[in-house]
């Protein structure tokens, strides 16, 4: 396929974690003559970015190198082998006689990278769900996202940032396969093997991120982005780090925002459960009122009301199941495993042989569909796919060898089809949907039979159901595990998740009420036999 001419890169991170600085330096990477706009950066305490902002650069992703006055390349990657860490730091800080120059490009032609700057994930005093409102609007505007960068400062890895990242990942799980972490404010002197304290701190952060993300392999980069730096070697390291980060956008399988999933977070589900219990209690109260208010007709009205309510509950559950199947019973690729081996500043061992294997295990009983491979200065010695059939792999293994002691990159992504990964849940939910469709069909038939037998009470029945229709529709909304973009936008606009639980529940209820009023109430004829259709019928009052 012809590669796209435009890539969208979303940059997330805590306030003052270096998002805007990274973007400004990316502009300078694409065009060394660009002057960095220091006014676009924060103050050191407050975030400068208050809204989503698109910044476009055009580049063919060149790799930079350091040269002396005679244009001889300086192999600064060898400096990490110096025994004394202070000698290594002195080498990094050399100014005279050296220049950072643009080298070979990694793309055949220049393309546009839209770098999307965002407000800090914890820039306000609101709850985590509110932090993503403007970010989500930017995602919709971009339509497609090729890379998600999360910047993490070298300072404390705060609980607030961890909660915000967890919230974001929970809401948009489709981004799991295109995420890269960038550790900012990293002093390159800490690449030296004698300086283990900073490396250990980053490793601890990655362990926490593994827990948040649900898997252990993610690409992560270390970068300084000191805008006032004029030292050629440090500048060259920054430029080449940006090159490798942006190259990921061309390598990733993009996420289409119009088909992505918006999951409810834990807080959203907790509030929805409160509303569900509230309206369930209201239904029980109405039943008792009908039974005792009109004794001679109470049993009949109660039975009709109960069946009307049951119809809508069944329909809401069927919609939830259909939504799950629609999003999961598809051949969309879902990432299983990701591994990046970057030898630019690798100091742990000198082994040139690399083996990556993703085996079939008892937990992994679905087939590997395909793999993507990005490599530079790496020779592919052998690739093995243990095939279940002509197309699907059960396991994958590759053997590689570095052909250069530095600037060697191997990045492997292994995918399965989403339907394969969720096959057990798909079977279970498909069976549940068929059972509920039959129950719904029978319940509608009984309701209509009762209605025909009690034609004289038609208006009274309609009034009872109309008074409760709002609660019934809200029960349908809280039953769904997902949010449509429209409902999500309405909740975010209302700032429905800022405040304590009671306040939030009230605001969410008001949003759901407004949505219920907008829904058109339609009376439909009895359903056909569910066995005649693969999709459930929709029954609304």
C-alpha cells in the first residue's frame, strides 16, 4: 500500500513534563533553522497549553551525525565505554570543532507530522475523567491517530499522573498498540553504565506502567530537549531520538477515531450503578402503588407494567451484547506483544545475537495472525512461524544479528485478530443474546395479548408507562459498558465527573434525562421470530 503523506501524533503528559518542549524541538529537528518559540513553553510551575493545538512539521526523518571540521564522523556511541563517568560527561560537552549535521533520510519522501499538544493530564483540580475532555475533541478532529506519546518527567512519578494515565487507557483501550513513553529532562551523562541510580528509577516507573497498561513491553525513550543547549553531541542525541520516536508513527497501525471504543471508567460505572439502583427502586415502588391504589385492577396493571419494564430491560441488555459483538467479533488486529531493542546507547552486554519468541501457552490458545517488523542495521537471520494452517501462526520466533555496534534498532509487533483473542467471551455472549431475544419475543407477545384483552384500560396503561419511560431509558444507558462519542461529549460538556459522588450522580442523571427526552418514542409491532434474524429487534415504547 502507498504510505500516507500525513501522520497524527498525540502528545500527552503531566503539567510541565515537557510536551510543548518536545514539540518545539521536533520543529527544530525538521528544520534546523527554526527558532524555538520559548513563549510556547510553560513557566516551570504552570502549564502554558490550555487547549489542544496542532503543530505541523514536514520531514523525511533524517538521521543526524556529529562531524569535525574535516567532516569526519564522530562515533559518540563509543563514549559509553570510557571507564570514568566524568570523562564521558566531558566528551558529551565538547563544543569546539564539532557540528551536528543532517545525514541520510529514513523515508523516501517528505511527509507531514501533525504533533497534537494537549493540556496537562492533571493540570486542573478536577477529576481524571474531566482531564480528557479537550483531548478527546482533538482526537475527533484528527480522525486518525498514528502514535500516542506519553511524556514522563524525571521528577517524581506522581500518583496523580498514574491515575490520569490509567483513566485514559481505560477509556481508550484501542490506543494500547500505538503508545510510546518518553522520559524527559534526562541528562545524557546518565547513559554511562556507572550511573545506575537514574536508570533504576526509570525501570521502577516502567514496572508501574506495565501494571497500568496490562502488558510488559512498550517502547520508551530518554531525551533531554534542553532548548538552550549548544553542545553538538548532546544536540545530535536529541535529534536522533526524535527521529526514532517519529518513525514509530510510520510503523504503527493507526487507530480510527470514528470506530474506536470509549469505555466507561470505574468512576463512571460506580455512578451508573447508583442510578440503576435508584430507578430499579422506583420501578418497585410503582408496582406497589399500582397494586394497592386500584385494588380491583391492581394485579392486572401491575402485571402489564412489569412486562413493559421487562421488555425494556431485555432490550437494553441485548443492545449491550450487540455492541460487544460488534466491537470484538471482528478481524481487527489486536496487539499481543511488542519488543524494541535499541542499541544506540546500550551498555548491558556485548552479545550480537537477539532472539524474540512469542510462544503458544495454555493462556494463549488463539492464533497469531501476523507481525510487523522495523529494523535498522540488523540482519534477519531466520524467521520461524509454526503454522496452524496456511495463514495463521500459533507461535513466532525470529533470530537477528546486529551489523553495527550503534544505531541498531529492532522493533517487533505481534498481532492476533480481535475475534481470536476474545473468542470465549464472544461465544458466551452470542449464546446469551440468542436466549434473551427469544425471551424478549415471548414477553412482547404476552404483553400485546394482555393489551388486547384489556382495551378499555388502554389510556391508563399508556399513562403509566409514559410516566416511567424516562427511568426505563436511563436504565438502558447505564447498562451499556461503552459510551457513544455523542453521550461522552455531553457528559464532558456538563463536567459531570467533577465533584463528589452525590454531585456527579446528579449531573450524570440530568445528562441522561436530556438524552431520554431527545429519543423518539415509537410503538412497534410484535417481533418476528429471533431465529429468522442474526441481529436483535429494537423495541421502544
